């Protein structure tokens, strides 16, 4: 359900969900604020006001990212040739890391660039075909690394940082491209 509240003079829209969770939480997904609370939770306005600085900070960062996304140039590739490139890079990283996936699946995903299942399958977001090759390489390495390390822990990021020197910059660029693709495709 979509709602809104005024925080620090800003009208903030949010989606509210009651779920079987222990604690109330706030999340931003693809630029939208989600409020998720236990069924018994009553005071959503209090939670939003208590976290108003965090919310405003996130919204300001999202404005910058959205602005930067307007300058991103999408690449239009032949889909089948792009898939061949994905397999080529995935096989290269599999050998490099000595980690082997079972299958690669392609689908349009609404919340992430890729995923790795516990069974060793990798799913790649079709929208990656519009991004520069260096970002595709990063996502494939990231997902193949999940074959060994399931969680985003310190060890995972140590290995990722050895291969890609500026992970924070890459993640920011991926976020900017997320909005560029969303607004143009």
C-alpha cells in the first residue's frame, strides 16, 4: 500500500507492508522506500520520523544517482552474441577461480544484476547487455565467487577487491546504470 509523510519539509512516498518479521525495518529498493513491520506494530509515523535523517540522506543520494544515470550511455548489442560473451567470460573466471557453475540462465530481473543458487546455477539479468563490458565482467566474477562464498562477508570482498580495485566505485556505477536502464528500456 502506498502512503506518504512529510519529513523535514519533504513529501516522502513509501510502500507499507506488514509481514511475519521480528522487527520493523526500512529499505530502499530501486529508489523506492519500503516500510516493513511485524503484524503487531502500530506506530509507523514514529519510525519514519525517528529515521528521518537516514531517509533524507538516502533520498539525496538517490537524486544524485538518478542525475548521473541520465549521462550513462547504454550499449545496444545483439542478444545472442552478448550471451556468447557472457559464457566466454564466465568460463574464463571459472578456470581462474577454480570454481565451476552448473548452468547460466538469462532473465529480466527486477531487483538485481545476477544471482547464484546453492545448486551452482547462475542467473544473469538480461539488462546487463546494455552495460559496458567491465561491469558485466564484475557481475560475472561476483556471481562465480558466490559458488565458494555464499554471503557478502569480509572474505568475499577481500577477494573481489583483489580483482577489481575500486569495488565501491563499480557498485555506484552499477546503481547509476540500473536507473539508466529502467528509464530507457
